[in-house]
C-alpha cells in the first residue's frame, strides 16, 4: 500500500480521538452512582480517659 496523504493521517487521528472520547463518556455516564438519601445523625462518643 502506498503512503497515505497527511490529510488522511490527520482525519484518521481525529476519528480515533473522537471514538476514544465517546467510549470514555459512555462508560462514565453508563454507571449510576447510588444516591445517598439517608440522613445520618452523627453519634458522639464520650471517652473517659483513665490515666
């Protein structure tokens, strides 16, 4: 196969970058993080220091 023109290499590079970014965006947004809707009341521990 003869050498590709630089414009073809550039378009191939952009195509690969766009596919890579699309893959990462779809992976990021496909997983739903569990929402923390429970209200957590912090408990206070009183420690008696016996020195």
